[in-house]
C-alpha cells in the first residue's frame, strides 16, 4: 500500500535529530503557554524535517505560536498532522490551518507529505489551505492524505488547487510531483471525483489513488477512469465502497490496459455485478504486475466469477484474489474454484481447510 513513514524516512535519510514528534500525546494545546514544549522542540531542532502532531488537539493561539516557530524551519518536509483537532469547534480549525500554512510559505519549505486525515474540517478546512496548495511549497509534495475529513465540496477546492498550481509550476519551469492521494470517507460524490479526476489527468504523476466510501457514481467513476489513461505509473487504485455499477466498471475496464504498472486494484462493494465483472476480466489479462485484486460484495453471479478466475489464473504475479460475498451459490463456488485450477491458493491461504465456504454468498 502507501509508503510507510519508515520508508519515506529512509528515502530522505532522516535521522532522529530531524524529527520532532508529539504523536498521540493527547496534549490540549489551547494557548501560547501550552504550546511552549512544542515550540522549544522546534527551536532546538534546526534541521527538522518531520513535525508529527498527530493525536493532540490544537487551538488557534497555540497554532499561531507553533507557526511562529515554523517560519524559521525551511527544512520541514513531512507535516504529519492527522487527528489534530479533536474536541475543537469547527470555527477554530481554519484560522489554525491558515497560520500553519502561512508559516510554511514564509519559510519556503519543500513539503513531501501533508497528512491532515481524521480532522473534521469540511470544505472550510480545504479553503484554509488553498494558499499552501497553490504555493511553491506544494511543488514538491508527493503525498496528500485527507482521509475522513468530511470534505464534501472541499474535494473540488483541492482539485482546483492542484490544477492551479500545475500552471504556476509550469510558468516557474517546474512541475508538480504528486504521487499519492488518499481521501476516503469524505462525501466527495460526483463533483469531487470529477474535479479530482481532471486534476490527476492533468498531472499524470499519480502512483496511488484511494477514494473509498465517497458516494461516487458513474459520472465520477468515468472521470477517475479517464485519469487512469493519463497515469502510466499508477500502482494502487482503491475505489472500494462507491456506487460504480456495471457501467462504471466497464469504464474502468476500458482504462486498465493503460495501467501496466498496476499492482493493487480494489473495487470491492461497488455494485460491479456480472456485467462489470465480465468487462474487467477481459482487461485483467494484460496487467502483468497485478498482485492483489479485490472484487468482494459486488453481487457478481457465477458467470462473472468464472470469467474473473480464468483471467486471474494466467496472471503469474497475482498473490490475492478476493471474491468474498458474491452471488455464486454452491455450484458456482465449485465452478469459480475449478476455473482457477492450480492457482486456487490465491483465494485464501487456508483454502485447503476451508474450501471456498467463505465467499458463497446467497444462492442463485
């Protein structure tokens, strides 16, 4: 899946003296005095590349104090700020984000990762970081994480920032380097998905896209499918728990031949059904780097399951196939297993003890 922090640290050769972390300390940072320990840690870490404030709760005054300290830290690369506003009024979050954003712009940092997951700031929060996402600070960002932010229309705001900054970077003789975008559980729906799909198509740099559980229907899926065609380095695509329907699955299937580096495809719980599964089965055959395919809980009937299995049987790289919770019934389960032949083990390492019982689903 996404690069772990340890992997990212290895890439940039970060040592402990470049990390300031108060992760999961549960600090209630209301005012300047309560932020003193963090400010002091930043001031005594002149080469700070990582600031991890996850798992604390940050008020406006404390955020301003931390921001003041950040203004002299151009070395900052990883802003790991998930779950940073628990118990805060929604009105407190935008001023805090604006202060921190302004500090990084003043410092002229070159961010690599911004993680604001699990902060319920909605569109107002997205608006608050516009200045950051449309500044040179964001040219170098490789990873954006907005998991569970309640973005709603904020997805369009973020997409517009990416498009705007792409133009700004080009004028400056540079380019955006965004590789990972994670924004699950955000109510993006079609407008957000369409805007993001357009942005990703424009950038052409994405390696990982995860937008699970966003109420995205066909129009949004179509835009995301189009961005696949313009993302030759795409390795992970996770659209789990959206309203794809067979029509959307067909759009994804048509785009998949462009994703020759794809390793993980998660279309679980997307109402793919047999029509969509049959279309996907045809495209899967050319994905020679695919390691994991998830098509669970899609109301796929036996014909679709067999077609998927027959295609997966030929993929030597495939290590996991998840067809749990589909509509195969007793006879269908046997047919799907037979279609995999000697590749049956990719369904479940414990298959010999539990032969396909776990994904029978309702009988036809």
